[in-house]
C-alpha cells in the first residue's frame, strides 16, 4: 500500500493583493472569530437553511466517490492500492484541499491593530479527509480495518501540518447529519490548521496545566482512574483505551474515548494503539447509532498544540495534557440561557446514558 506526500509548503508574503478571510479577536473574551471576505446577503439564509446538504452534490452526484477523482482538487495524500496512480481510483482514504477554505495556506498572517482591536489574515489549512470510496456506508459499518486506515490518515496529516511554523493548532473533526452541519453526505472528516489556539481548546489546556501545577498529576489520568474505579459512566474498556460519558457532559449521550497510557499528542500513538482505537471507535459509534437511530453528531480529536517552544507557556504540556476524542450527538436545540451562560441543561444523566450505551448490542 503506497501513499502520496503533502504538496503543502509554507508560503511567502501575500503579494498578489487578493482579498482574504480575516480573524478578529474579541477583546473581552479573548476568542478569535473568522469573518468571511464575501458577506452573505439576507437572502442566502432564506434560500439555504441551516443543515442543508450541498445542492451541487444532491443534483449532480458526489465528487468524492471512486471514479470521480478528476472532479476534486488534486489529492494531497492517499492510502492506495499498490500501483494505482494519484487522482485515480484504487484508494482506501484520500485527502484533498477544501474548496473555498476558511483557512488559506498561501500568504502571511498580516497581524495589525485597528484602534483597540486586533486582526490577522486567516492563514492555515483546510483539508477534506475522504474516509472511504463507498458513498452510503459509514466507516464504522465497514469495520475496524477501514477505521484503522482512517486513523492512519489522521495521524499522517497532523504530523505533516505541524511542520509549518505558522500553525499553532491542528483540529480534526467530523460533522455527521444535516442538523450537525454536514455539507457532503459521503463519509469524510476535516482537518483545520489555525494560526491561533481556539479559545475552547486553550481553556482546556489551561485547566490541565493548572491542575498539574497544584497536584503534579495529569487531570486526564486522574479522570480515567476515577471512572474505572466508579464504573457507572464506563461504556467500554480495552487494553489501551476507555470510553466513558463525562461526569459533567454538555449534551445527552456525549462520550469520550481516551488512551490509558499518558500521551499528549495523537500522532505519537503507536500502531498497536491505533489497532485498538479502531476497534473502540467503531464499536462505540455503532452503539450510539443503534440506540439513537443514526443521530446527527460531531466528533473532535483533541490533541496537543504544535509543540513550538514559547516563553512561559506549555512547558509541561507533555506531562499535563492527554489527547482524546470527544463525540457529541446533536439531540437538542439550545436555549438563550444555555448559549449565553454556557451552563448547559442535561436531559439524560451521564450515568443513564452510559448504561444505555454499554448495553447496546448493534448487529455487526
């Protein structure tokens, strides 16, 4: 099985003068917001309601399917059958640049102040990871072997993109289902490289660092020990991983998958761990899909930020952070109270959710 390497290389200054998306910093909360270069008119939101799949895909078919490779941008990377050329059939997983990406690999950051406000160009990377040649078969139903190839692709893209010194964080995520923001129905995930650490990730990193400062232990390792001792929120356990519902979940049936061995970076996991993870992720997703009847969901890989030495920051990252996957079914609409306060109302307890998920017996 062969693979193709990334065509991405760090770009120089943006001298062409074309407009770029912006990142603007909220001076009160410290979070960054992406502002598109072409604002949508009001009619856009009426014509294309939330959760709509891409109209081009519905009317003309899926460009991600095997045999339609020339219709996508040239592939960046692929796991292929031996001898199959780039941008042809014969692949197991395939990575292509996203059309009209939010984060653009060419150019420079162009940091500047506008009065009291800060902004920069939306420099980064945005790639589509096509997880299977089959259009209507979720990866978890294809079994652990295909899932292992998907995870290997994730690991490769993170390892390649973290070489670019402009990127601070790499995020792999999947939106499944219309109401979860799925754009293409074909099984896929996305990798996004950003020039800043998103606020939600930074809060998690800071919380882990503070816990380590006071207790000299990893909070995630302590969490695993607590969950295994308690047992009520455990969904499944293997030699290398544990899947459980968090004590303070923010959405019903949310669950996390976490390696037992301490490791801050997903891409540093070995092949034996990836073999085990492919089984756990496949099984846990099948359980969730079975009891909730294929719900819309998000899953996000939380890994360490790019480990570039920076003054007074992330010096204990290898000891205090612990990579993990968070899976969040999209089952509820949020109230204004929840959205503004970030105090979420959980309508099914984590203990009951774990009991349902643990006992689920989906067909193989």
